[in-house]
C-alpha cells in the first residue's frame, strides 16, 4: 500500500502540490531528522586537514599521470589533439552528460508518482545537481547526496516513509546495477583487454562485495525485520540502512515494477556516462566500439570507488587511461578523452552543484 499524502496546510489532499511550491517549507519531521542526522554524522577522521590531504593526493596523482603520458607519448600530440578536437562530438558528449541528470531526476519522479505525490521535474533536476556535488565532495557510495534530496523532499511535504523508501530503493538499485555493469566489464576485459591479473582479481572482489551488499539490502527490503539485528547494529553503515528500511513505506519499497524501472534508469546513467567518454574519444579522433569503452569506464569507476580521494580525483583518470590502453586505445588520446569526460562530468557541474547544495542547507536551517 502506498503512503497516504501528507496533510496540506490548507485545502484537501488533492491540493498538496498547489499549496507547497519550490520555496515552501514544512516543519521538520523529528523521526526523519534523527535518521538524517545519523546518516550525516561526520567521522572524527574526516577533519579539514584530512580532506585537504585527500584532494592533494588526488591532484598529485593527476599531475604524475600527465607527466608520465607526456614523457612516454608525443608531447606535441596533446596540443594537436586539443587544436583538432571535433566540436560536434564535444557537443554530443555534453548532451549525453546532461541526460544523466535527467535520468537521475526521472528516477526520483517515478518513486514519488508511485507514492501518489508529485514534484516538478525542474525541482528534481536542481536537487540532482546538488546531490552530485555532495557525492563528489564527500564520497559515501551515493548516500550523502541522496540524504540531502530526501531531507529536501520531506521539508516540501513528501511523507517521511516515502522519502525513506526512495533512499533505500535508490541505494539498492544503484549498487545492484553497478555490480551487474562491472560483471559485464570483467567479461569484456577477459575477452579483449590486456589488464594484469591482479587488477582483474581486485575488480572481481569489488564486484562480489557489491553483489553481497546489494543482495543484503534487497533481502531487507522484501523481508524487513521488526527491529535491527544486533549484529547489524554494530556496523554503522548497515545500522543506518536498516533504520531507513524500517522507516520506509513498504508499498513503495517493495513494488516490483518500480524496482525494475529504477534499475533501468540507474543503468541508463552508467551507460550515458560511458557514452560520454566514448564521444570524448571520438572528439579527439579516436573511434572505438562502445562496449569496450563501457568496460573501461566501469573498471575506472571501481578504482575511483575504493579510493579515499574526493570525486576520485586522479584515481579515476589513472584508472581510465590504464583501462583504455589495455583495450587498445593509445595513451595520449585516452588521457585527452578522459580529461574531456572529467571536465564535463566532474568540474563543470561543481560550481552549480555547490551553489544548489548551499541553498538547500540554508533552507534546512531556516526550517528549524
């Protein structure tokens, strides 16, 4: 059963979307605020200087990668590639990257519609960009940014149980589709790449871990416990997830059709990201098949996920160049295409993402 719509400030239930606009705020729900506060609680190790050090490490890796490619490749080739970049392919890469935000916002929209509520796609796009910034600045497997969106939705009148279901469903489908895409990437790497066995083994272990994590979450979704198991309570990330499951609307969380649609949209985001890298390769004059590029992108994403550097700065670039080279792409075009991808997917959205995240934070403080 879907959660009933929240009581509007005035009028009947059908008027909820008319009485609450983009700027309206409702009093914070105490239970939801407690769940969010636990999810956002910073670790003592995540100090300012540690964060500065992480960014510094990422920058050093990126500089070292550029020096290595320039030394072992043709130094003039990068300049030639920059001069001869194909604008049409760059525009296609930009369009593909923009579609990732549309797909992500549509995922939120599907969940809200399943629960019997609605929010404008424009508003969901804004929250998606803000979510992106937090996911990059504070890597947490997608939790930090998703929590921001959940909190914003509940303040605008979405039922807390619906918001909780949205968070759980998004995490489950994200991790599951990530694992499936990585499994496909490993198969392609075994067939076509020259990646060393150690790299393949590490990626395989990471993939197994993702399958285990997503499997546990899916099991909790369809067989929610009455209370958190003592063993799960000892593991802080799992403790938080179990509490979100317990607070979620089972009708939304356990909808098979919604789970399938959410999974397809999560997979679409990953394919669009890989297609952006593929278009970046075409922009620098290197044409290749999409499947090997998708495999290289997923392997680089796995490398980024296990790194301690915010946004995978340096680590993604190194993983992407290494994986593309293993699939037969020359090093200099691989670096150029990776930089195009990171410019569009990482650097370009950072400023608007930071501004939107700051605005959401100010709204939260005003609502207290």
